[in-house]
């Protein structure tokens, strides 16, 4: 029974290590997506302001 417990503990540690790697990879991917979104918003901002000004001129 002791061997089974040692094997179970080894498997748990291995699973934990795998899950930790997956978590860190997912976290890095989310950070990359956040940066891409911020870059896209910054790139679009001048056009959005231009369109808003044109809309305001037409509306008033």
C-alpha cells in the first residue's frame, strides 16, 4: 500500500506541475491579448475622434 501512496503522490505532483505550466502559459497569452487590445484601441483612437467630430458637426 505504501508503494501505491508513493505512486499516487508522484502522479499528483506531476499533474500539479503540468497544470502550473498550463496556467502560466494561459496567463502569458492573456497578457499578450491585453497588450494587443490596448495597441488596437490606441491605433483606433484618432479615427474614432475624427468620426465623433464629423458626427457632432452634422448633428448640430
